């Protein structure tokens, strides 16, 4: 997607109150000037929110067989319900994790553009893929909770990419979005470049339920949304806060997952 797609997203929001005929005419005229482009490489495409064939082939989608707990892909099918050695040796504080694709190629570009280039127009497309990858957990959940930013970082960045994904996901699935229930109460460093132990230390005690909001998740099936899963330190700390508040079931759902390869 290029600059035209940013303008198109803004146009969509501002023209929502227009009569349908006028809105369609305005959109058609706009697309004559700014044809839709691929979300991965900016080549022209046949429709909005699409990938060209090359970028589509470049997405390493994560499908079964994979670990039922961590969602990491297996090199071969070991049978139904198999759990990886890592999940057995070091059980995570959440019940399961699901991700759309490996954090490489086109998927990595989409995450980078959303997170660092303010491309919030990509969140809708990415959220639809996340809904498909959720393995039915979004349909079965009681609420959707994004991994929050600390208020200082939110003021610098102006938006939370995880909240944008969660907002579109909740709208597509018809589920409650609890954007203010989980707070990041500790101003952590950026996780990029830190070792796994340093990441754990960085986010220890970083999350807490907003005062008086424990009932939002107590006894509930929660889907926790983030953009990327790497070592699991961030979603692990957030999951512990949800568990402490009484969440009955926690699914972590991310767009991308950093994996070294099928296991």
C-alpha cells in the first residue's frame, strides 16, 4: 500500500455519514487517481486490502501440524493434540498460542509497517487473517484484550498496534473489546535486541488489571492480542496478570511468530 491507501482510509472514515450513492461515486473517483496497491510491495492490485501473487506466496502461513500449546509448526504430523518438548519442559502461563505466519518476508513487512510506519490501515486485513488463524478460540471467547502500551510510549507513538488489531478483530467477530482492562504499569525498555532473560526481567511486574476491573476477566475466556510473538516474555507477563485476576482461559493470538523452523 502507498500514500493513496492512507488517504483512502481517511476518506472512508470521513465519508461514512454520506448517502450510499454519493459515497460510492466519491470512492470510484478516488480510485481512478489512486489505484489499490499490494500491502507488501506497492504493486497495483485488483482490490483493496490485497496482496499480489508474489507477496502472497512469500507469506509463511502457520497451519497444522503444530504444537497445540505454543502453536509452533512441526516438520511432520505427530498425531492429534501433540505438545512440543518446549511446552512440556516450560509450560507457558497461557493455555495456547496461535499465529497467522512466521515473522519473515511479507508478514514481517506488514508488522513493521503497522508498528513503525503508522500504517494503521493494514490492521483490518491483518485482523481478518488472525481470526482465521485463531482456531475457533475467538468464536468461543468472552472478550478480547490487547497487550497495552505504557502511557508514555503511547503518547510518543500515538497509537497501540496491538489495540488496532484487537479492535478490528473484535468488530469482525462480534466480541467485546476490553481495551482499558489490562494496563502496562511499568515503563519497560524496548524488547528488540534484548536477550531472552533480559526480556523476562524487563516485563516482570509490568502489567496489572485496572482498579475495579477484575470482574471483566474473572471466570472468562480471554483472547490476548499482540502483533508478534518472539520469546513470549511480554504475553507471558500479561497472561500472568490476567490469571491473577481470575481469567479461566487465556489464548494468545498474534499476527506473526518468530520461529527458527519446523520442529
